[in-house]
């Protein structure tokens, strides 16, 4: 299956916002300080995710420390585009499981669960960090349609070396917890689109470097870089670097 990662994520989230009615957002952060204290096991940032509009209505300055990006640079498409290819199917499967879990909860219990799992995100310098994502519902309707969630992304690279992601539903205010939940494999990992060398060259292409500059950085000939560039464009069915960048970001190909 060719996985258009961002588009598939939109479909997953639409399942829990399809009938939701937008309303004005107003949050008292002091009410959720205890959640930030619980979440805090390393460098972190928190955010409010407007699921209906697929935007961050607020994101804290901690993004600079965790990812290297200023808060105003961080968007939902950016985050999605930088999730490790091997973790994209895991991300979608866990999001699907979360929605299924929330839909089955009594309405008065929706805000009493923290959903937690981890995956890898590439930071601004091009290195992957393992992020623990923990989310609670902030706004939801009577039929459990989620409107807004509050999430925290914590860098746990120093705590976890395993690549296996664990999904847990942590009960708050005395609710039972469900640890290491068995998740349906709705989405499967896709075969690698690019070779290791193509990925290296693609990273530099997206930074705006020309073939000669890339060749110097990788200690290879300009001709070799040009050949790889042609192969990359052919694999993605794109005509130029701008088209390529748009496709890579929208489909999470890198």
C-alpha cells in the first residue's frame, strides 16, 4: 500500500470530529499545570491541537529545545513530515486505537484519560529524537466528538533506546489504567521509497543545496549526485525540487 501519511492521518482524525461543531476556544492553563507536572520527565513542549481544523491553536516555546524550531515554525504538517518513516504506520494505528477507545467511553469519562505513546521525530538539525506524546481531551461534545486536545511532547531519547512503541491509556482521578494496549494493525509499514544515499541527497536538496555543494558534503562526484537527483524525481513522479518538496512533506516520504 502506498501510504500518503498526512492524508491518512486526516481521515483518522475526521472519524472523531466529523459531526463536531466548532466553538470559541478558551483555556485556563493553571487548571492543567498538574498535567504538565505529570508529563515532565525531560525537555518538553505542550500544545493545543484543534482537531477539526488540523492546527495548533497554541504551542509553547519548548519546541526550540526539543526540536530546534521556533514555536511559530511548528505546524501539524511539519510534525507529520518529520516523523520517522518506520513509525508512521505505528502513529496511525495508535491514533485509530485512541479514537476507538474514546468513542466507547461514557461522556463524563472522556476528560479523565491520558493517552500515551512514543515515536521518533527528526529535529531541525536532521537527527531523530524519541518523543513521548501524552494527550488529554480539552473540548468534546456529548457524542464524544473531540474538538481540542492538550498534548505534551517530551524528549525521552535518553530514557528509551527500543524502537517498539507502547500505547497506554492512563486513568486520572481514580479511573483504571490500561498499559501496553494491544493495537489493531490497520496500517502496515511501507517499503522504503528511497535508498540511504538518496535520503542523504534529498535532505540537502530540501535545504536548497545545489549538486556541486551536495557532492562536496558527501565526498562524491557531481555526476553521481545528478544521477541520484534524477532517480529521486522519477520515483516521486515530480518535475522539479519545488514539486518534490511539496510531495515529500504532504506524504511524509522522508
